[in-house]
């Protein structure tokens, strides 16, 4: 997890907790009315306009966090996190990752998004930094690396829109993780959300292998 990722995640949670305490009677009502945990998370998310991550944290709150001293600590932490980060969840709503999904890259179906990435960057998809070859050659080589369990590429989806690609390449006992977001979808938080979600996916493909983020999400 990068420092930015960690700070953004903690700020989402802290902000949600403070808002929940300010509106604790409303929050308690929607929790009591919920049929199950998933419904409670959805209700809190809608009520407070916070991320699902924040809603989950609210459900896990202990009674000790209701005291004034604990609320002051949370406010101080939030102030500190706000000083570290230059964007808010409202400014980059996709950063929560609530609506973003990942799926395995398909050579034919996803050649378009890879071609867009290559046209912008002009380098090979393997992370070597070498000049890009022909798209078909690049995709054939990537397919071979995936088949050999040396690579995993994931398409970043927002609904039906392909917003980017996560590249995981096994090199020297580490997985180099690179994230590319299409220019049309930048500055909304997709890079941060993709980084968050891809860690779990890549860890499943490469169990026990360290993940190293070589470049920040665009």
C-alpha cells in the first residue's frame, strides 16, 4: 500500500466516523431498520453520502468511540490527513472504488484499450521501458507471459466503460505493478481505486510474492 493509498483510505474512514457521530440518531435508525449487514451498509452510504468502506467502519464502531475525547482524536486525525491530501472524496468520487471492478484482460476484446495506452506512452507493455512493438506482437507476448504465470493484466471497469489497465509483471522475485488510466477518466480517483482493488487480485495470482508499485496511477 502506498502512503497516498493509506492516507486516503484512513481519511475516508475517519471522515465517515465523524459524520456518523454527528448524525448518530439517523444512523442508528437506518441500521435498526436494515434487514441485514449489506442493507445497512447501503443505507448508511446513501444517508451520509460516504464510501462503502466508511459505512463498514461505522458498523464496526465500539461504544468507546462515542466519547468526546475519542471524537476529538478523530477530528485531529482528520485535520492531519486533510493537510496531507490535496483532494477530497467529493472531488474524486471514484477513489472510493465502490463502483469500480476489475477483470482479466482479454487479448482480442481489450486490444482497443491497450492500443490507446501504447499510443500515449510509446513503450512496451512488459514494464521494461523498451519502445513499443506492433500491438499484435505485444499482445502475443503478454499472452505468453500470462500463460507462463509471469504476468497478469487486469482491465479497470466503471460500469461498461474501460477506464484503464493494471499491469502485474513478475520480475526478479517481485511483482511490478503499473497502472494506466485513460486520459478521459483521469482526475476522478480511478488510479487510486484501481490500486486498492488490484492488490487483492494480484496477491491471489502471485501468493507470497511482494507487490511493488513502480509508478503511481495516472
